[in-house]
C-alpha cells in the first residue's frame, strides 16, 4: 500500500459522501438554531441598550445615587471603595431669575463628570463645555423661555444672575454671557452649566458638594445600593437619593426580573451547546464502522483524527457563518423597512455588542464541537479495527450474535421489531427520553414564564382610573391656609358629582382618606432618616388591622424592628416612605423606635403650635416602600416624595377629634361605557373642577385634581411590554423548535444506525408494511413515555417553577400553558406517525437496490423470494 498521507483527500471525500442527506439535515438544524439564537440575542441586547439610553435620558445622568452635602471624608471613602466605579462632583453656583422668579439653576461640574455622567443623558448636544467665566451652556427649553428660538454658538445671552451666597453681590444682576453650547433632553432642562472660573469667583469651597455615584456592579437595585452607601455615609446631614441602575431597570423591563433574565440566557446557551454536541455525537458514532474499515485498509489514527476534526468543523462552523450573516442581513433590512415606515428601529448596531454576540455564538459552537470531537478521536483510536467493523454505535459494544427466529413464528411482528430496536440501545433510549422530557419541560416553562411575567401584568392590579388631589394643591393649601375656614380639597360633594357623571359605568369606587398634619420643628430626630424636601407631603393614613399585620409580618421577615403591639393597641405609627436615607438596620433608625412625636392639624402659616390641640404618636417602625417585594398597599400618591404615617383605625378616629379629614384619592373601575367615552367625560369634569379651583383661589397653572388612567400607563410602557413579549416568546419558540429538531434527530439517527438490520430483516421475510408499522410503534413508544412524564412529573415541575418565580416577580401570574402542552403532544405524535413511512421509503429504495444486486426478488406483498 502506498504512503497513508496520499489518501487523506480520498478518505475525506469518502467520508463526506457517506450519508449526505443526514449531513445536510445536521447542517440545516445548526443553521436554524444558531440563526434563532443570534437573532434573539441581538434583539434582546438592542432593546436593553435602547431602554438603558432612555432611562439615562429620563433620569438626567448615569448615576445610581446622588449624595448631597458630601464632605471630604465621604468623597475619600467612596473613592477608595471597590463597590464604586466612579464619582462626579457638582457645585450649585447660582440662579437665573425673571421678575424675582427662579427659572434656571447654575451649576459647575468638572469636564470628566460632564462628559461621562451628564452628557449621555442629552438627546442632542452642540458646542462645548464653558471654558471661562463669561461662557455658559444652556438647554434649548431655557433658551426658548428667554426668547431665543434659534441659538448659535458664540452668541451673547443676557439674564439676571445671582450667586447662591446672598451676601456675595459682585457680578450679580443683569449680565451678558457667551453661549458656548446648548443641549436638549428629557430630564430637568432648567440647569445652566458654568465654568470652573465661575466656581472660583463664587467663593464656594471644594467641600461640601453634591456627588454623582456609579457602582461597579451595573445591576444593583436600590436596596443593595442603599446598603453599600449606608456603610460609608453616617452623617445625618448628608442626604442620599437612590435610583436603580439603568441596566437593572432595562433587564427588569425585558423579563420581569434580573435573575430570570440570566437564567433564561443560561438555559438558552446550555440547550444550544447540548443540542450541537448531540449532533456531533450522532455523526461520529454512526461512522465508527466506516473508520474501522479504513483502519483495516491501513489508515492511521492520526489521519482519522485529522479527517474527523476537519469534517465536524466543516459541518458546524460554515453553517454558523452563514446563519450569522443571514441574521444580520435580515436585521439590517428590518431596520430599513422600519425607518421607511416611520417606525422605531428594531436593532441597534453597536460594534462592541455585535462583536460580543458574534464572539459568544462562535465560542458556544466551538465549545459544543471540541468535546465531542475529542471524544470521537479517542474512541476511534481505542477500538481495534476488526472490532470497529461490528461496533454498535449507541452502546459502545460489539454486536452480539442474534438468535434467528422464523418470522412466521412471531405473532405480532411490528411490535416485536420495535421492542428489539429499542432494546438494542437501552442507554441511548433512556438518555433520549430524558433529554426529550427536559427539552419539552423547558418549552413549557418558557411559555409559562412568558405569559406570567408579561410586563403588562405589572399594571393589572391598578384601578382603571384614579383621581388624586395634586401635590401642588396640597402645598398651596398649607401656604395659604386661613384659620376658621373650610379647607377641604376633594369634598364629598365633588365625589358624589363624579359618581353621578359616571353613574351607569362606575364600579368598585374606593376613597383614600387621611389627615395633613403639621409637626413640631424639633422632629428631626424622628424624620431625619428620610430625605425630606420642601414639597414633601406628610399624611396620616389609616390601614385596617389585616393590612397592618401584613406590613408588620413583611418587616419582621426582612429582619427589621417593628412594634406591632403598640401599633395595633396603642397610639403608634409606622413611618413609610420611598425616600429613606439609612437602612433599617442602622443604629440611627433603631434608636428612634418608641420615641414620640407631636402632630397637629394643618396649621396656618406663622401660627404658634402651642395654641392648638395636639397628640403624641410613638414610632413603631420604619418601612421602605421602594423595596421590590413590598406588600401591595394602596398608599396616597404611591409614596412618591410622600411620608405616610400608617396608623390603626382606632388611632385614626382618635386623631379625628381635632384633625380635618381629607379625601386624597378616588379610584374606580368602569363597565358598560367604552373607555374612550369614560375618559372624555372624566376629562371634562376635571377641567371644570380645576377651573373653578383656580378662579376661587386666584391661582394659575395649579390644578386641584389629576387623573391617572391605567391605559395611559400601559401606553407609556408599551415599548417595554412589546419587547418583553417578543423576547420571552422568542426564547419559547427557540426551545420549541430545538425540541422538535432533537426529536427528529433521535429518530433519524436510529433509522440510519439500524439500516443494516433492516436489510437483514428483509432477508428473513419481513414485509415493507411490517417495517413501517415497526417504525411507527417505535416512535409511539417514545411518544407514550414522553406524554406520561409530561403529564405527571412535568406538570408538577411547572407549578414548582411558577411558585419560585412568584417570589422574585410580585406581579407574576402563573398559568399552565395547556395549549402549548397539547401542541407539543400533537407535533410529536404527528412526527411519530408520519416520519417512519418517509424514512422507510428511503430505506426500501436502498434495500431494493442492494437486493437487486444479490438477485433477490420482491413480490407485490413486499416479501422476498
């Protein structure tokens, strides 16, 4: 025999010509799987990026926390912490006024802070940051307010400017600045940026200052951020405002929960790795006998390993390149079509994210290929050539002698054959059933999570409409309260009028009532742990005993102190807010437990509290309403910039002896009327009431009432809802298709594996119809076992998964995907029945060609003579 190296190409060609149809099927399945994975990953990443950008624009900067009045020690502590990625400093310098009314605040931030943490929040930006004390950077909205509709870089801008230090009068009054740039944004656009020279001129020291804080971990929620900051900030005069990171919020919008997003991603990648690995295993196991024959002919193990590696890489990597290219072409075309039809683009092409996605897909496929190829090469080299020729692919053992029976002695030939086929590869049969079960279970779990974690369900518990007293009206009432006069904002007559307007469509009407108390000026010891602002509203609100016990139970389970006995039986209150500055484990909070504070009815401006009746309430605990698992309690204004003093009904009635009750909110659902008609009636009623309020109080631009419609909230978040649905449904469909492909691959592999046995059975007198029946029964056995497992263990696992997810996603609503369950069974049953005849036709054709060469004759019944 000639040198083995000369036969490399011939061996490669011979191996490729073996089972061409099966190889095409393998390549096709890899293309479909990788295409769907790439498409889904790119869609998810694109929407996470766009959502993150939008959240940053709405927030006004990239920071997850803002520390007010921070000193040098705090700056040093934060800078040296490994939890902190970067901090930026902001200084309040002064203000622009118009007829003594402030319309813009002037600040300074260093170039790095502006470039990395503030500028990303702008929707548009032109020019540069101010370089000298004469230059300023304004928003387009502020320029329009000043009468400048067409700004130009370098143009003069005049305004009345005053330093924050009232005693610094130098360079104040009307000044002319040079416009160094302008910007537009979605957040507060009344900020004017000034230069470092202006900061020096203002006389402001480097400390204290405001800090913008970015954490090293980009997926922290407010609870985790608060714990980190509270360990480094102990000064009570320092106020910290927290916000969830943009990436964390984007992932929550995408899948309902960050953990669920990563679990879905991990499962999706694991399924792809296992899926491709199984395909590689099927191809090399099916070729063991071929390689045994090659070894007999003198081919070395090194040559075989080389051919196997080249062939399997050719099967996997080229389809990956093709699927990647196809996916990006379709994405590009989709973007062009969306832009042509004036819709938002679906995919964001970013070099960094695109490289990560492509690299990740290649790494996933490479990881899927390396281990099976290594196992294949090791297996081929370890089996002697003669043993390889009789190797049975799925058990790793050589074929045992088969005791030949007369076909006529078997009563049920198809059943006997199907059992024989399955018994030959018990390990493979058990393994295939387990993998099919897990694949189907993943499909059912994905569809269940997609339906239950739909972001629209986050609004399902809200009423159809909610009419609130505006916070501005409450602030105005406190500032202009007249002693001895009726100061009700949302009167009972107004509630009755609203009910009459919508009498035939309103149902489940609910009113939230409470008191607007005044506090002593020495209450900082009790409320110092809350980020109180000038417009923060304090409300006494009653909660029934069941709700209070639920709140106390939640606080206790969270490891926080709460005095349930004083709350329910004595005159105590739980202080609830979304603006806590310290963790409830902090000594500053714990030391306030049991302290009393004095409350009055809403007092006129300048009144002496000692002249009015008062009451003492004790602090029974603090509750952070911003916690993600906080109980669903209908608080006034949802605790946004509000402090709720939650009390028992008995305490509330006791305070009612001298405090004036106010209706703060009215919520209701509607029936009969179309929603548009109800909204039209409600809008007209609100306009009339707000107009009468403005006339009565002599005010302008202050509404008494405001309406929140559930449909408006859903419309505002429609983009997040659609992205969540498409992503979760896409993952579910991906798993569904992979499950079907794996089932097809399992059956096809077995048919190809046993084709020599099929020829032998035809020798023994088995007819074509009997072979088809045997194949069908084999598939039905798979189907029956799979259906049994899914109907018992599978349903239990789905319910268990739903219970776990409910703990992480409060609005999750479990629903068993019965339609997908039935569809899976129908698809697998159809494959089990229809696939065998197709395969049998191919097998019969091969058998006929083989038998014609051996001069056997097949009669009309399919028997050989």
